[in-house]
């Protein structure tokens, strides 16, 4: 079956930058690609997941993410109008089930922390893709992320502190990686207006 002409909007950026909020508000549908994290049971089968400098699994490394499954989900949504997405538990690093996401004719907004990896493969398939990086200040993003992760008990607090510091230091370099891979860098407030306009014109 041919691909739908429905545009796919990628929202990249660091954890805590507001990607999920924007996609959930303006996506029609919202496709959360972070749900395609690999389960911890896959670690060492056959290869070990990458580790941080402090010895923990590096969940911010794309090798802990199933990129092919994420790409397949985007393709299925465009061709079939629906796809299955795992319910990924960050606290247990495992799936707790699956749910179906349906396309409803509007722009598909896919978001996640590894989207710099998928822009080129999606365009190579002939998919109409627009790609944006949610540009928020590093300190604000770090504080928002830490409060959210602690309140949701995603990981032990010591792990969150170590991870948060590492992400804070890498913030600027990660933004430039997205820029180099073809993403438009845009402040959250400006991007919010743009997505609202796109959602309105698709009705």
C-alpha cells in the first residue's frame, strides 16, 4: 500500500524540554517513540547495553532504543492508519503491555529523545517529514526533568542526580547534533504557535 501524504512532525530535544506536552496537545495523533526503549531483559542478549562512566546502563544512548521498531510504527501509521505501541515502564525498564494508536487525518507528531537518529531514514522512505528541536534553557530543562522523574519514581534519586548532571553538561552539544542532522532549532513558545497553526489548517 502507498504511504499517506499526511505530514510527520518530529519533535526532538532533551528529556524534560516539553516534547510530550506539545505532541499530546497538537498531535493528531501523538506517537511517543520513547516507548520503543529496549527492555532490560535484552541486556547482554547477545550484546550488553552501553554503560555510563559511573557504571549504570546509559539509557540516553540510542543503542538502548529499538530504532527499527520505531520506524516501523511510523510506517504502519501512514499506510494502515494504526499501529501498536508498547507501554514502557521506565521504573522497571520493561513493557507492561501494548496499546493501539490510530491516525485521524491530522499531522502525526512523533516525539522522543532519539529522533536525531530517524530523520534521514524516514526521508529516505519518501515520507513527508518536518523536524524541530525544542530549545529550552539547560537549567530549566534539568530542574523540570528531575522534579518529574522523582515524582514518578522513575529511577533511584542518586541515578537521577548523576544522569541529570551528565545531561546538563551535554545540553549544548546535543542541540548542535540535532542542528547538524537537519532539525530546525526553535524555542518552545514559538514552536507551540507553529504547531497550533498546523493543527488548525489540518481540520
